[in-house]
C-alpha cells in the first residue's frame, strides 16, 4: 500500500510541476502586455515600465520562471497586477467561499444522490424509479445557469423562502474567522444567527451546483447496483435469507462502489467548472468572479495561482479516488 | 423514522428561511455589477470605486451635483498666481477624519505626496505638480512646473484626489510598504459623510453614517444610517432584487429589463447621457484610410440613425465632434454627420476607388456587444461602396497589443474604442487622442493622427490661463479634427439608474457616473 501511495503521490507532484511550467509559459506568451493593462490606457510609458520592473516582467522568461518557482515553494504567489495585493491574500478571500460552496454541494449530491440511486435500483420499474429517472434526466439536461435562475425566481422572488444571493445577511456580523468557512466558524463559535443565515444563503446555490452531479451519481448508482443485483453472490445472499438491508449495504454496496467512486471523483472536479456560473448568478463571493477578472485583465500572477490551485484540487481528488480504489479493491494496489 | 427525518429537514429549511430576515430600515442598499480592485485612493483608477470614494473621501473641490461646475468641498476658497504655477487652497476649519485625527493642510499635502510617490494609476494627472506643502494649518500650496489651466478640474476628479488620514497611513506603514498600500487597498479612512466598515470581497461593502461629520447632520433630510453596496454581477438578479425592494438602487439594469421596469409605479428610472464617448478610430498613417477622402467617405456612408435606433435602442445620443456634448468649450457649431451615400461614393471616386475594391479590418473589444453590432452596420454600409469589412473581436489585452504599437502598418484600419474622461475638460479628450506626441506606444493616439495646427492649438490650450482664449483654441482644434476625420465620433451612451421611489434626493452626476451624493439623499419608506 505504501509503495502504491508513494507512486501515486509522485505522479501528482510531476503533474503539478508540469502544470506550473505550461501555465507559466502560456501566460507569458499570449498576446497582450500585462504591465500596460495594469497601468491603464492613460498611464505614461514611465509608469508602465515601473510596473514591468516591479513585477519583474522585464526579465527573461526562464529567469522569471525560476524566481516564480522559488517564491512558490515559500507559498508566495506574487502580487496581483489588478488588485496590487499579494495574490495569496486575494485567494484567501475568494477561494474559501468557493470551497465551502463546493463542499456543501458535494455533501448534497453524495448524501442524496447515492441513496436515491440505490432506491431507484431496488424499486426498479416502479413509480419511484420513474420519478428518480425523470429527476435525473432533468438534472442532467438543465444547464446550471438555467437551474439557478429558475430556483431564484421560484424560491426568492415568488415564494420568498430564500435570499437571492450572497453568503450571509449583510445585517449580521460574520462569524469570527477560524477556518474561513462561515458554516463551520459559526458552528464552532456557537454564533447561531450566523449559522442559520449562512445555511439559508448557501442552500440555493449549493443545490443548484449539486443538481447536475446528483443526477449523474444517482444514475450511476442505479446502473451499478442493477448490475451487481444480477450477480450470483447476491442471489446466494438472498437465498440464505439475509435481510434486504444487509444484501444492499454489505454485499452489493462495496461491489458497486468502484464506478460510483470514479464518477464521484469526476463530479467533484467538475464542480469547479460549474461553480463559476453559480457564483455569478447567486452573487457568491468566490473564485469564479476573481478568475474571470484575472483572465480579462491579464493578471498573470492571479491566473497562475488560480490554475495551480484548481489543478491541485483536481489532482488531489484524483489521488484520493485512486487510493480509495486500492482500499475498496485490494487487487488494484498490486496491479 | 424516514418521515421524521423528512419533517425535521423541512422544518430546518423553513426556520432558516424565516429567521434569516432582518429589518433594514434606514439602510440604503445599492446593487452594482462593478467591484473595485482596490480601495486605495492613491492607486485605484477605475469606475468601480467611484461610489465609495465619493462619500468616504472628500476632495479639495468637487463637481456640483448634476453638473460639471466645480464647487468647494474641503477647500472653502482658492487662489492662483498670475503665472498659473502657484495654487493655494484654504480649508474649512474643524474637519476630522473618521479615525478622529484632524484634517489640516499637512494632511492634504501628505495625501498628494503619497499619490506622487506611489506613481501609479491616477498619478499621471498630477505630473505638473512640483511640490505640495502646508503653508499654515488651513492653507495648502501646490507649486507647479508649468501652468496647468485644468488643475481645478483635475482636483475635482475622483481618482487620486481624496484626502486620506496620515495617522492611519503611518499606523499601517512598514519599511517595505511606507505608504501602507496593502492596508489601504482594503480599508478607507477619509473625512466624508460615511465611514468605511467592511469589504467582503465579491459580496459587499458596508458604510456607516459618520456622526462627527464636519458639515453636521442637523440641516439635512438624510436619514440613511447604513449603506450596503452589493456586488451583483447578473443584471437580471439586480432587477429581481429591485422589484422585491431588497435593494433600493440598481445600477446595472439591462436594456430589456429597463423597458420592463417602465411599468412599475414604485420604481423611478433615471436615464441621462454620459460623457463616455465611443469612436471608430481610423489608421491615418497606413492603408486606404491614410487618405482623408476615404475616411470621410466611410463617415458619410455610416448609418447613424440605424445605430441609435437598432443597436443602442435609443439609449445613446449621437456625438458632435470628438469631445463630449455639454462640456465647457465643446464646439457646438460642428455638424452632426448623417448618412449620405452619394457623398461617400463621390469622395471614394476622388480618392481613386470609384468601386471600392479593398478590404479593411475592424477590431473591437470582446464583451462590447454594441461595438460588434456597430461593426455589422458598418459592414452593410461599406458593402454598398464595394468595400469589404473584416470584423475582428479581441480581448482587451490582445486588442491593446494589436493597436498600441509604433508601426502603423501593423495597426488595423478601424478600431472601435471608448473613452471615459477623468475630469470634465475637453482637453482630456483631445490631447491624449489627437496630439501627435501621444502616438503609440506612448499613449492613446492610436490612429497616428497628426496635424501640426492641432498640436499647436492643444499645446497652447495646455498652458493658456485665459479661459476665453483657451476655449477658442480648443474649439478650433475640434473643428480641425472634425475636418481631418481621424475617427467617426459615434455616440454617448446613457447612464441608467433604477431606484425605488422611496429613495429621495438622488441627482445624477455626468462625471461621477457610478457615484451618489448620499449626504443629500434620504429614504421615505
């Protein structure tokens, strides 16, 4: 197991190194002068040069890369050309809300998606199955921005049950910062109004973001379980008179888990893509709008940082999924 | 058990939805799509920060609500030496910063010294300033390198002019960051009627009434205790919030939604022409458009009425010359062009292209749908003259790379380009865009336009202290520029602000377009 882990970890490090190299080169060779964009159209040439020097954009690209990597290893992503602040402080502000929203959405699609899929498989071709399949079809077919706007229209404008967006009621003081996650911080500090307000605010965007993945997971779970239900060992288990609960959760679940785990990993990664639109619709102060601005103003350091963080999240998820394969199916460890 | 879980879940959702409501009387909520990159008054140089800068910071002078006339703000009076190089401003007494420290002449001098030392963003406007110093507690003196007739206009502009608390700066300065740029990028300490409370990035900025505001509150109708500026990128969401009354002002409503909101009696819609100008800039130094007759032919061929009606759907006015209508020294005698295909054909024939027969590139910035559709209109108009137009969309950094190069042969024939003035003076349009010293890569004369007479007039206007003479120079320059046709002066977009009718006292500012004079506003709920 240890050598499997070390091997996979090594691949992850190589992938991330490759990502830094490719992204760095791309951000430096695309058309556009970041120093000029940062200085603004009216800036004098002297001001542009000052910015170029300040951000070391006047050095050869390989020198810039070496300097960047040295700083990166110390956790320094450089300064943003847009906000003129260290990128890490911008990331701290924008990344945590995105992670919180993504985790909440993951929680929703895992907690609801797998049981719904199992239920659909167990009650195959019944009314429940048809409803679940219809729900999955709608969930997969609806683009995330459409879902967001419809949910907002119904639950904010018409019913008034949920706020239109934001992370917390602006009339409330945010919970004391411990982790940066409002839900967690308000829970730790027992700030109940903030906890309720954060839950209230995260529900619609979280559900919007989760819906597509929830549909995919439930479909995959259903298919996977149906396949397992047809296996001889399930017939044996049932013939032995085991309770259906035991058959499902002890015998079927572990065998059906590999494809579900694969899809879960992919869906967790894809949340990072969908979160951008959800953040815009629900005015969620996350990485999406920051990434959009960074790209439009050619904020090279911010683009690098966002790409690396996203890449890191993606590779860590993949690493985790790979390791889980090994845990679930020991044959994979030794392959 | 399952039923209990379901009911519990529903109860939590319901409780959360009900308990989340908090009364918000005496709070003004503004929805805007623009979030500033920084709050540092010495660095920020973007429209997004105007709303907070206008009420948290104060300048020596400001633009009067609803006009471009300059009036006192922190300075009660000022005088300028005969040679125009020494400006002295006398401050009102008793002004205090939000941190309690006094705002005196030293503080004013410190703020400008900070902008000059940082030398970013708005600093270019203060390039003529040689030094700024406090003469006594209430008198601050600017010594200029040369006469700077528009200096008062520059001081009234929103960028780099707000006076920041030296105490706050010094308290947060470090050896690596002597001007506390990092701290001031997320905090504000000014003298304005509202003080900065918090900025949750991407979500909102909260301001609160400053009880010790030096002008006092007794003589105003203002009852706004708190201001929340919410960043709502999606215009459809802004509309929804406004309809529900969850925001009081929506600053970015789409054209379609604007029409729909016209039916709501409880919503007030304010629409005024802005000073923003959109041009089609010709390459005057290379290709067919180097010939003034070709440029004039294209100007004559363009369908202006169609542009205003179909592209802009009435939310713009056609320009008259290169400077904004309504500015002092704008040349009102200039013709407003209209489509004349006969004239266009005649001019083309004179230029040696009786049947057109050439292709031009038209470049515009991504995201500007209006400019794309202007390109389509131009394409259709030029097709009638036998000219093919290739429409190219580029993101801003790419577009800048393409047009801001010293070699005219590499620059596209036509570039759609917008211009926001920093201050309300015609020279802020003419000098950067038409003076030959401003050719790329130096500045914004991207069409390589050069007319020595225009240069001389602009140079004279740049130092002329007699307002009448200066106006004459600027108006002559506008006429010459119109005659040389280095661009097609297209339109001024309107600014649209939608307010709940309970918001009172709002006056549109043609120059602080994103801003609100909150001290003069109140709520009647």
